C-alpha cells in the first residue's frame, strides 16, 4: 500500500471492489491484492503473481506522481504498464507520454493545455481519416494513419519550445523544429518506443510548421489538429467568407477542413 495523498491513489477513496482475491496460477492458493499492486508473491508456493486488474489511476500521467507515491512504486507501475495486454498498450503509451510531456513543461500550463487540445483534435481527425481510408476515399493517403505516431506527435509536437526560447529568445516555429526532435527522441527512447515510431514522430516534430516536406497522413492529421487550436489566434474568424477560403488553403485533410468550418465557420463543406 502506498502513502498517497491525492484522491487517485489514496485508499480512503477506494471502493470495496478495489481489494480482491486472485488464485495463484501455480498452486491455486488465494492471493490478496489491492488495485494498485502490480504483483505479489504467493505465500504458499512463493511464485510471483501478476495482478490481472492493476489500476494505475492517475499515477502514469500526473506530474506529481513520484512525489505522491514514491520512486519505487512509480517504477513498479511503469514496469507493469509495459506488460499490459496488447489492447491496452495504446492507452498506456499515451498516458506515459502525457506524463513525460507535463513533467518536462513543469508549471507551464499554457503549453501543457495546448498539447492536450491538439491531442484531442488529433484523435477526432484520426478516427475520421481512418474511416475514410477504409472506405477507399480518393482524398486520403496510400497508407493509413498510425494512431501511435499521430498521438505521440500530438503530445510532443511543441516539446522544443522551451529550448527555443532559451537559446534563441524566440518561440518561432523554425526554432521549435530544430530543438524539438532531440528532446522527443530522448523521451520516447526512455519509454522504449520502437525505433521506426520514434524516427517518424521526430520527423513530424521537425517539420510541424513546414507543410509539404512530409507527405504522410500521420503528418497531415497532426498539422491540422494543431491548426484547429491555433486558427483563432492567427486569423480573423469574424470574416466567414475569408475564413472559409483560409481553411481550404491551410488545412491538409478533408476532415480537418470540415471540422474547422464547423467550429469557426458556417458549417461543414
């Protein structure tokens, strides 16, 4: 049991079902678990038993997780997350990246919130573009979007902004593109992403203000998601006719254009 104080990890907020029993796969002896324990050793046969219902709660993404539950417990949860069933890995990778992004940005809520907004739009566009690709839409790329690449790029696309401000006294996009990829690579290598995923995400981060240099659906989805957040700050959204032309010119995917017009303009095309 941890000494966590926040509601996500504090046992006083748990429900009765958060403590349960599991049969040891070796000797069938009963092993008691709390929901946040990745594993326990069977007291009868001494075999290590994995918790099949381990609940990471907020510990995988909260920037205060290490302070809250301690380094040892956090490392246990991190290790357990990497052994989750295949269908859970997408959620877990996203949670881990969010944790690392928020830890890197520290108290910079503006950049953290921006990344989360871009992530939200990226997930919406990803769903629409995947559906369009599956239906053979001629407007989509020859290769479907990869959720892991898109989500990772959405979370890390602006990760170089602090370094850019430190080195160049500017947050300009071209400086972010220089400083972002090395930081993104370190984070993703730490979390043991596959090299090909890391390489593609870093390529997107290196060009996320430079459309045309990377011609993949993964890039286009991230690019449009970023613009869905930034559009109101870069263009006059009051002039609907001009805005529609701007959206058609700037956005790269049909779903991005449709969503931008629905949010800022006169509705989808």
